C-alpha cells in the first residue's frame, strides 16, 4: 500500500529545489501495482522563455540509456544469437589485440573482454575523464567524435567502438570494476549481431511496440519545442549549458550517427514508464511479450564478485548496491544512503534522470531532470526517502 497523502510531500521538495535554484525543473512519477498513483512537476524546461516542465517534456537520458541497452543484449541472449562469453572481438575486430595499461608499461590482456564483462563494467574500458592511460585513449576517440559531430562525415556507432578497441584497458578483464564505455561497445555489438543499426533494433523491439514515440537517439524538428534546455550550477544560480558530453549532441541539431548505448537516448517520463513496467511485469506489457521472465530475472539480479565490489567503494551514492547488466541492484539496504529494499534495481543519468523498480513493494519511481553533473544527487535521495516513508 502507498500513502498518497505522504507522497504529496514530494511536490513540496521539488518546488523547494526549484525555488533555491538547485534545479531548473523536473517531473516525477510513482507507479504502484502498474498504475500511476502520483505525479508532480515543477520548474522550467526553458528558464529564459518561461516555458514550464510538462508531462510530455523531452529529456536527455544520458546513462539511463544503459538499462535499455542491457535489455537489447538480453533479447539477443535469449534468442541464442549471442553468448555472454563471446569475446567482443567477434563483433568488433579491433578488440583482437587489446592491451592493458600496467605500471611498467602495456601488457597483453590475459583473456579477451567479453559481452558479460561489458554488462558488468568489469571489462577494463574507461570513460575519458581521468588522467590514466585507458582514459586518455578513450578521450582521443571522444575528441574525434566531437570534431566530426557537425561534419559531413560524423562517426558511427561501430566506428566509435572500433576506436575504443584500439585503446588500452585500465585493468585485466574481470579483475576489477570501473564505470566506463562498456555500454557504448555493447550498442555496437547489438548492431553487428543483429545486422541493423542499433537505433533500428531498439525501435523494432521496444520503442514502437511499447508506444515510446518520443524515445530515440535524435529529436524530430516537430518535437524540438518540447526538448528541455540543460543547466549547470554556477555561484548559487543556474546558467544554460551548451557543451556536448560523451559525443552526445546537446542541441540535437546534428546528423547523429553515433547511437550511444551508454548515453544517447532522449525520452519522456511517460515513455520511460512503459519500459520500466515491462521489466516489472517480468517481460510483458499490455499483453505483449518482450522478454522471458527468466531473462528479466537474470537481468535484474546479477551481482559482482567481492574483488569487483571492492572497487565500487568510492561511489558513495551506490552504498548498499551491487552492479550487474548495466544497473545497480540493492543487496544490503543497511549500508544504503537511500531508504530502499533488497532487489531494487535501476539507474540514473549525468543530467539527473533516475529510475528505480522495487519488486518487493511493486513500486516504480521515475524522475526526469536536466542538471549537469547530477546523477543520483541530494534531490533524488530526498524524494526516495519521502517515498519510502509512504510505502506501508
């Protein structure tokens, strides 16, 4: 049971965050037993033009793209198209001779990184934000991606993955955990295995049948007025952000060829709800089959080894969680900084969008927001804790 009166405190928390200029705007949804029992919105999609957040506002998902990529891999797994122990080089040949950056110089990988490694972020692939060799190699790829973004020859999904395969790994595959470009590589794996572009695959298998009409790697001109502006905090206020991050075109006005499995999708709170409910329903939604119950159970219950888990300790917001199939999975609520339940799973994004499915309570929480460098931040935790108090 969910106490709706207690949930109403969420709107106050949202409005307070807008009033303090912590965020420009956001909307949230709580789903209980498949029905939305609470919705709230606050603030602005476009501050300068006084345009408010609406239910159909379009947000950039960034890393909340990753669970969709995981589901795409699960489809190919259950159909026997791929094996989770397939080496990435089977689909992206540039991974064949990949090296590991060690203290005394580059060394060969002890074994080839696999699809399973990428799903667990145990591949050794890095993002481009750190000073180590693996991160510097990733930066070269993303720098080229940015240079070509508005050119006549933008980089494709497979080109990006191939470039990452020519770089170095941060550690031996399977011997650590690091949040990195694994999901981008998996998008290319899906594309190579399916024989169609990653975006076409997602439209065919999820977006069209789930009626996710506003979810894509690009925004149609007719919908651009619904795309939210992006903001960043600066000296106690908010300013509009115009940069591109991780090869994603912020203004969505380029010829997008890189369909990023790690960060590229845009969506609405209603669209993403359809995806989360498909998972909550063990792979079906409104009478249509998407994934087998056994597949969804596997997708939402994986965990790391103790050695791999140790490397997550620096990520304070993930205390109490393990990681698997491109999502957090709560396995020790007593250590959490959010009041949650065992078996809860989901993910968030760089601009703050967030989802959590809580099977033990039959509850889903969704939030869309557009604040740079957010992820799971203070507002997320406040709202989650209000929700926990409302669940009987």
